[in-house]
C-alpha cells in the first residue's frame, strides 16, 4: 500500500525537484535550442525544456507523459512559456501519431524509465520524418566496470525511488540497435555520484 501511494503521490514531486538541478539543466541547454519545426517530447515530465526552446524555430509542440502530476505541471509550464502544448497521458511504446509526423523528437532523462525502450524507439523512428532529428540527453551505463557493477546493484533501489529509473541503460548501443545513426554524440561524467553521472547527449538520425 505504501509503495503505491509513494509512486502515485510522492515520486512525481521528487522527480520534478531532482530534474531541476544545475547539472541537468546545463545538459538540457546543450541540445534543446536545436529543436525545430513540429516537436514531440517523450516523457516530458514537468516541462523543464520549454524555457530553452528557440521559439523562432518551433511550429507545434506535442508531448506524451504517463504521470498525472507531472502532466499537469507540464501544462502549467507551457502556459508560462507561451507554448500551445498538445499532450497525451500515455507512455512512448505506442504513439498515436501518423508516420513521419515530426521534425524533432526530444528525450531528456526519459529512456532510463521506459519499460520497453526498444518498442518506444521503434515508435520514435516511425513518427520522425526522414530528415528529422532525435535530440537526447540521458544518464546511463558507465564505461568503468566497477561503476557499472554498482549501477547493476543499485538498480532495484533506484527504480523503486525514482519511477522505474534504471542506472545502466547503454544509450549509444541501444540507439544503434534501434536503427539510429549519430549526427553527433558526446559522453562523459558530469558532477555528481559516479553511478548516476555518466551522461550521453547529442543528435541522432534515422538510418
């Protein structure tokens, strides 16, 4: 009972607070201004990317978010940033959009918590235009064996506390397997605990 109450009523507020730290905000700044055209945000959370958009490049903004509390926060932030947001209360594994509908798809700190990431990436490829861009900034698998072992050990705790988040998602390999190629990709440790601070960010294209 407590676990369900925590997941439904407490966890979204903790996620919203954690996602506003300076390190993650700086990572967002590296990719979000490149968004253009009709945009889809996957697992938009509370809408923390909105203030970073170059609105002169943006036509429409769509989003999916399965959590009620975060969804409502995203709606509020959209209004504060003068964004007409089209949002659906769903996860990313089955998107209700036409093929090749979006110029830009964005995922920031979302891939770690999607239960069927391969299906979600397949859907992202489907709705992304042939010349579209997939912008991502994610934490994930450390290249250091000792840190990776700790990521595996801590996954159950991390998942329970932070909405199913997994520490060891191999972002680069997963995107390659899902038939994306990289226009650019960078990875490094950012400030913070090493088990949580290996980050990947960049731009991917459909193969």
